[in-house]
C-alpha cells in the first residue's frame, strides 16, 4: 500500500523565541499558534486521514490547532516523533552558554565515532534507530494520508535516513544535514512510500522539504 506522509515542524515555541533550552514542556508562543493556524488551513486541503504528534507540548498543541481545520476529532501521540534528547544539564541554559557550546563542540568532534556519547543524550545511533521505528510505525497504520507533528532535528534524521539509508553515518549527518537542511517552524516534509522504476520494490521517497508557503 502506498502512503503520503506529511511531517510538519511545530510552530514557534518559547524556547525558539528566547533561545533557552526548555525541554518537553515548552509551549507555543502566540506567533507559533498563529503559524499553526496557517498550517491547519493549508493541511485542510490534503484530505489527511489521521494526525499523529510527538508528545512534546509544542508539537502536540500544533497538531491540536491543525485538527480544528482538518476536522479530526483527536490527535494520536507517540514518543517516536519527539525531538532529539540533548544532555539533560542543558535544560534551562541559554543556547549560547559557553559550557553548552563547549559540550556541543565535543559532541560534534566525536559524532563520527560509532556508539560514542557525552552523557545522557541520544546519540547518532539512537536517532537512526528511532527514525527507522517511526517509519515502521507509520507503515503499519491503515491510513494512506497521514500528518505528523514533529521537530526540526528529528525531521532531519528522517530525511537523512530516507536519502542515504545504509550510506548514512554520524559524520555525514553532523556536517551535511544538521547545519544545512534547515526547516522553518511549521515547515512541511512530504514523504511518499511508493514503487518506482529507479529501485525494486516499495521504498520511501522525498517529495518535498521545508515547504512553508503558507507563511508567505
């Protein structure tokens, strides 16, 4: 069965606006809620059959706003679609805090070392494993057109896995996907699970990335 999955990043959150890392409970700003309303109007034209969301507040609230436009009675939540879990000491810290920047430098320098982690964060292997589980979860759903409220970096690991598959490694992801494949708040990534003459059998195909025309 073919599928169309529309991943969308949450609207602007308080963490985005203040540059303070606030974890799973950070809410949307008023601007973020307005962005979600525009996203909902856009997605209402796609005949989505189900809405799934990360259980982080900013993503779940974005999805709830979207359902007011799509007509869905509820949102299915799953921890598979949450943002990358950073070292816990960073919660409450400014993104430009010197110690935070130092630790990111250490993490970045070691991202190509299989299995390496600084402390209690998700490392590259954790992220790839969760990306695969998330796509398998979506394939098991009976619906063919699904919307998924998620997060910027997790959408990047999904993209990297779909594009490079077994050729993906931590160094490539850190150097070529994290800094360059930006996604705006409420930006949409459209994936299709289809059969194509370039490859035998069914596989995931990128249809579009960071579509945020609804914000124009």
